[in-house]
C-alpha cells in the first residue's frame, strides 16, 4: 500500500492507495487478463443478486455516505454500484488497459469505487470533501458538475470523484505506472481487504 496525506472533510470514509506497474519486460502483453475479468464477473454473479444489491453492506454504506455528502446515489451512482449492476445484468468487465482492468476487477469484487491515476498527473497532498458550487471537471464521460458530490482534490484542484473519473489523471495507452485509489466505507471494508484482494488479482495476471 502507498501512503499519501489525505485531509478528510467527509466523515465515514477511508481512502487507500497502491502503486501499479506494467511489466517492462513484456510491454503490451498482459497475460491472463481475459480470464481475470471473466472470473471476477462470475464471482460477482455467484455472490450477489441485482434485486438485493442495495442491501449489500458496502453498497448500502456507500449510498448512505453519498447522501451525507449531498449527492443522490440513485441519480449519481457510486462507480462500483454502476459496474456491479452492469455485470449482474449479464455484461462482462470490459478490456480497457491492463492497469484499468485490474482496477475494475478490484472494484467489482470489493463493491467499492476505485480509480487509477497515471503517474505524473497528480500532486499530493489530498483533500476529500463535497464538491462546491461552480466546481466541475472534464470527466471520462464529458463535462461533469461536482457540486455536492464526494470529491478528491490535489494541489492542482479536483482530480477524481467516486462516480466518474477525470480526464486529467486518466490512464492512457502508453501509461506504465499508476496509483490505485480505493474509496472505502469505514468500518465495512478496510485496507486489509484491498491488500488481500489486489494480491489475489495480481497473482493471476501479468500486467504486460
């Protein structure tokens, strides 16, 4: 796990960081990632039911924390819940980039939002708070208003939200190293869960 200073202005959260790196000896040759995505989706479907997803402890806790931050979780779902709903409806976890694929598998298995921020795209320390009036950024889905939404900021400004990521920190095809960011509901999931699940995923796939 990676240590970064975070000032929390929203209670009930814990943010865990970890470094991810593609294998420099096998660039572009991720091995086992297809099976990793498939197995993660199957594990989700075996353990969760779409009709009862909102009662799953991490999902329920995140929805409560979103409401406390000023965000309607039915209108702006946590990224993890949106991913789980797609998987439980029969979609597969998509192949995007080796680092992103591991991130998405981890998010699905732990049922918590995760993102990967490319090396050199962010400047700690961090602040985690509700977005303020007028704040926005260019998200992976286009312009995104941040007011009232859980928001991670660095020295440059808003850099990620556990709803949709920022173009500024996006992992690109050439990205070799990135920092994994995991948003946890405190008391429901912890750093040990992240470390164990991430180690399990990385033991099954090569990040070429």
